[in-house]
C-alpha cells in the first residue's frame, strides 16, 4: 500500500504513512482536548453569565468574527505557498513570503483593532442593550480588538508550520492553549472576574500560541530570519492576487456560521442565541473532526501540484473522500440521534428545550459539508480556488435569505434549515465536481461508488439508533451514554471493514 501523504523529507513509504497518521492523530487529539474543555466549561459560563449575557457574548463574538475578513484570505494562501516553496527547496522565497505577510498583517491587525474600538464605543445603540450591560460588553469588545491586533501578525508562524507539515507541534500548541482556556475560564467564574477577563484570557492565549509557533518554525527551519525589510512588493501582489478568492470564501463562511446568531438575536432575542450557539458549536466541532483528513493533506496537495504528480493527487483525494464520508456519516447519525438529549442533560435543561429540528438540521449540515471540505482543500491546494468563487457567493446569499425567511416562520429550526438547504444545493454538489474534473475522473462513476459505500456502512448504526430511540424515548443519562457508545462502535466497525476490504475502484476511475 502506498503512502497517504507526500512529505519532502521522507521518501520511504512506511515513514510517510506514519507521518500522515501522526499528523492526523495530533489533529484529533487537539480537537478532542478543545471539545472536552468546551464540554466542561460551558455549563459554568452559562450559569455564571445567564442566558441573556451568554447569548450576548455569542453575538459579540459573531460581530468580532467579521474582523476576520481583514485577513483577506492570506493565511491559507501563505500555507500553500510555503508548502510549494519548501518542496522546491527555495528558502529565500519562504523568507520573502513570511516577511511580506507579516508586514501586511501588522497593518490589517491595526485596522481591525480600530474598528472593534469604534463598535465598542457605540455598542449600546447598535444592539439596544440594557444600560447595566453596556460597560462590560464595551470593555469586552475593546480588549478583543487589541487581541486581534496582536494575534493577526502572529498567525504567520502557525501558517508556516502548517505549510512545512510541522503539524504535530502546531496541534500540540493548540492543545496547550486549550488547557490555558480551561484553567482561566474556571478561575474567572470562581473569582467573579466578568466578561472582560474572558477577553484578557483570549489575548494571553493568542500571545502564547504565536510565540510558541514562532519558536517551533525557527527550530524546524534553522537559520530562518524574518524582517520587515525582507518584505517585497512583487510577493505582496502575488499573495494578494490569489488571496482574493480565499477572502471571498471567508466571507461565505462568516455568513454561514456567524450571521445565524445575529439573525436570531434580531428576530427572537439574545436568550435564544444561547441555545442555538451551544448546539451549533457542537456541530462545528464535529464537522472539524470529520474534515481533519483533508486538513492534514492540504500541504501535500500543494506540494504534489508543484511536482505535477497527478496520479498521486487522484489517489489521495479518493481515499480522503472515502474516509471523510465514513466519519461524517457516523457523526451525523450520532448527532441527530443523541445530541439534543445530551445537551439537555448537560445543561440541566427541561426535556424538549432543545428543538429537535435544530439537531436534525445541523446533523444534515455535518453530512453535506463532508464532500465540500475534501474538495475545497484540494481546490485550494492545487490552485483552482478561482473556479468556485461564484458558487460560494450563491451559497452565502441563499443561506442569509433562507435564514431570514424561515426564522420568522419556524423559529430556530428555520435558521438551521436555511444553512442546510443552501449548502446542499450549491457547494455540496459543485465543489467536488470541480476537483474531479481537474483529475479527469468520471463524476457519475465516482459518486455512484461513494453513495453505495456510505449508505451500506451507515445503515446498521442508523437502524440501531432509531430502534433505541423508539424503545426508550427518554432514557437516563447513563443509558443514553451506553446507547451512543454502542452505535458508535457499530459504525466504526462497519467503516473499518469497508475501508480495509471494499475495493476502491481505483483502476476503473483512472481508466475513465
């Protein structure tokens, strides 16, 4: 069996495979740690802040999320270009790329900070807050603006580590900041430090992560020295010329995942945002976990494209799609069957407080996002990002329109359905087609095989979950945990057997 990932420093197939699995495991370990922190910290923060302030915090984070547009897509572009330059052995270009992005990010971070301070100064009229909540929320936004100014330039070091496939160290740093978040969050609640302390904690974490990634990158690339004088206008033009399409994709992501909270706050109120934000955060954590195969392979796509190794590109794309679909389908089944009741137990909410329509809608998003995540990483890695610009605009616009239309008719469920329908009808079918066309692979044959595999693998766990829910509609917490574990084990067994023994149709697809 050939390696699943190309690594420029490792030519032996078994070493390459081990490197891929180690990088993937580091993603999952870091994700699991972040989720455990969220799992234990959220009930404390919700109880401490109350639903209204927690919802207000989610809305403020959504507003601040729009500052991410000032990144203008440079971070993923930097990762791709660094992967290509290191694959070509051009260290001088790597220095120019990092130094130029550093100069750009210093300016953009400062602009973001000033915008955040402007919003903070007018937070009361903008969101019709109670007078008592205005000072704390304004201070929160002000400190978060400072965090943006500091964290934005420091992003280049994590992007550099990602590009050179120093992924294990990058995720180790991410895990460490998760532990700092946990300790700091519990201390904030214990000593009643308020919302402002949450913003200070985020600032501290950004500095720690940035400095550790900086040191890691220097250790991996001995002699690497960045300086603003190394910034280059031609390199800046090259970066910005390609980053515009990543920036557009960032706009769509913000519309899909950030605007929901703002729509709910305007139509229903901030207390309703809390429920949606908590369940939505869980679904996004699951989606991140399902997409980690593609995240691990992203630098490899860029390196393989640099070397024009199209046979290997086709192979790892096919295997990445299979693995991601198996994982996503299992996660979607478990999410739709169990998450609503788990959240109610977790937060001590009354039965039915989490609308099942939200859970089913977000579960559908987990499944339909899987092929998008695989295809998008491939498209970005090989340089096809321009070809998905129009469909991304359509997805964002349709999501916003459907959410606004449906929230007034069916409440929170309408927001989830707006996201699901817009994604299913746009990027879910279009983006994989772009990747397959680039590979010269028959889309009909490719998807026929994948749908049969995923349906067969998922059916046993789905049927078991439906039977359990019908037999015990309101189980105790321990029983719910046993049911979830049993369904997860059954799906993992079926997926493992399919991955190992089901022919992947490589010869037929290559011939077509």
